[in-house]
């Protein structure tokens, strides 16, 4: 073989090798609804009854579990980092502004992880458990189902500062909300559809006080009724809870959008979606077309679940969702108010 032919052959071989490597990496990065079909075939039937039992015991828990997935994915991707307790090397995300005294349901995730580990030890990530649990929580409250894409691995660290920066507070205006979601690769349609998760759950007085006392884009009677359970004085009754959807607070439906149209959103950020801006038309569509809302909500959940997942050899499969596998001593989780003051 001539020198030029040998050179050409080497270049071609390198090109093929490069394509193979890229293909492998691309394949590794893909999530798949059948990811555990052979390694943990009973995964879904193991998770579902634990979620159903938790929601039967307390219907509000469905919203709390759904929210865990959202608050995990918005901080360095859907990697289970939210579930990590503080340890000697990092401060976890549970005390971030949007999480402290608010996120809840960790004990339910613990119970699910225990059941899954018994069924197939060392196989299923906590990040994937969050994704499945979010879907099953929606279904348990009468909402739609969908095929959850799986194959995520767990982060070995958490990031408090990123949680503080990325999780959108209820004080944001429409432009800020759109930017917050765009920073995660999510569209304005995703923003409006995923906000429909507020058709279930409750919010603390501290998160809606400014809206019911200071904003003008709110139904007067609705504001006055909300004020009866939320003092205008900061620090007084901060943890008092009001339902995000007065009509059907434990039923997953499209009533949330009817509330927006009628200026009866509990949170400032929610009402921003229907306050003369670019999202008015979509809110109106969802308020009258539950099928369109359902379709876009499912797409939004799938899109959110695809935010920067750890796959392949990245991350790990945690044995305990609260601690990394290399953290030999689990720091006792600090006592939180989340059991009484949460969505």
C-alpha cells in the first residue's frame, strides 16, 4: 500500500472511529421510556402504589411531589441534587430561598427508594424516581398520564447558590419568567403549560402577601378573602396556607387558567401570565380547551425532564437519595417547617 493510500486509510479510520465515539456518546445521552425494562422490569408498579398511598393519606402531597421534580430540574438539570442533605463538603439545596420551609415529600421519596432497592438494588437513580413520582402524582389527582423517559443518573453534589439563582420566585414579572424558563431551554409555551401545575397544591402567606395587598391586577373580593388568612404584617401568619386553585385544589384540571382569566390568581407570578402580555392568548386557550392544556403540559414535563440529565458513566446511582455513595456518614437532616408550610 502506498504512503498516500495508507494516509488516506488512516484518516478514514479515524473519521469512522470519531463517528462511532460520537454515536456512542449521543446514544448514552438519550433517555428512554424502556431504560429499565430488563434491569428493573417492575419499576413502575413498585413506585405507583407508594405514591398513591401518600396522596390518599394527604392529597396535598401530590402537588408537593410534583414540585420536587421541578425544583430539582431547574438546578443543574434533573439529577436528584435537591434530595441531598448537607454534608461536610457542600451545603445542599433544601435551604435555598425557594425551598426552605417549602419543599416537602422527602420521606415519600425515601419510601419509594426503599421499595425500589428491594426490587432491584443499585439500579434505579433517585433522579428517575423523581420523574416517575411526578407523573404518578399528577395521575393520582385525576390528571393525564404519559411515558416517562428514563436513564438519568444522580449527582454527587448539590449547589445552594445555583438553586437561589435559578428557581423563580413568585415576585417575577412576565419577562423575567420567560427568561427564567428560556435559561433552562424551555419555551414560553412550556412556561404557561407547566404553570398549570398550580391547579393543585397550596402556597404560604409569605409568597402571596404582596400580591393580595399591593397589586391592582387582582379581583377585589378574591383579594379580601385571601387577606382573612394572611396578615399584611410580615412575620405574622407567614406559614398560613391558601389553595392555589379555590375551585378544585386537589383535582388536576384546567381551572387554574379560568382563575387567571378572572383575575383570581393567588401568586403574583401566576397572574402575570394573564395581565395584558404575550401569554394572554395561550392562557385563554387553556381555560377553554382542556385537551390542548393536557397536550402541552405533557410536552412541557418531558421537555423539563430532559434538562441536562447525567447519563452514561456520569454521576452515580445513589443507594440513599439523601446522601452520595461516598459519604459514609449521613448528617441528620435538620428539622424543617416544611411539614406544615408547603405547596
